[in-house]
C-alpha cells in the first residue's frame, strides 16, 4: 500500500493534510452538505473571493498575512473536495437506482 507521506514532498503532504483537517472541521460544523451545483458554485466562489482578497492584501514579509492567505486557500480546496464528495455520492446513488431498476426490469428509470 502506498502512503502519501512516502510519495509526496513535505510541503504537499502538509497542505493535503490541512485540507483533510478542514474537511473534518466543516463536517463537524455543518454535517454532510448536499447542495445543488448552483449553490456549490456560490459557496466555492465566495471562498475563492476571500482567498483572492487575502492574496491582494498579503505582505510577503509578514508571516501572519501569508498565513491568512494559506488558510483561505485551504478552505477553497476543502470546499472543492466537499463538492466532489457530493458528486460521488450522487453518482453512487444514481448507479444504485439504475441497478435496482435493471434487476426489476424497469428500463425507463
């Protein structure tokens, strides 16, 4: 079994690890999120806007402002992952319905 820590450099590993932690935080706050694609695009757009604002305000020599930009980018990545998770859940659900329909001769489902 391949371990991410063995494959990626330290920076990539820590960035992905922080995205996972942010996803866990989001799950604790809001539970499983199931939105329309329109709503997801608004949520992701809002997060991306905050990251862009932080990028415009960053002081390259100030670790705190660079940290704010990093936090916003982690949130962008985590929201994108949440959206992908829902797409995958929906795919599985649609596939299960199709399998059920096929098993019962319901070809128009």
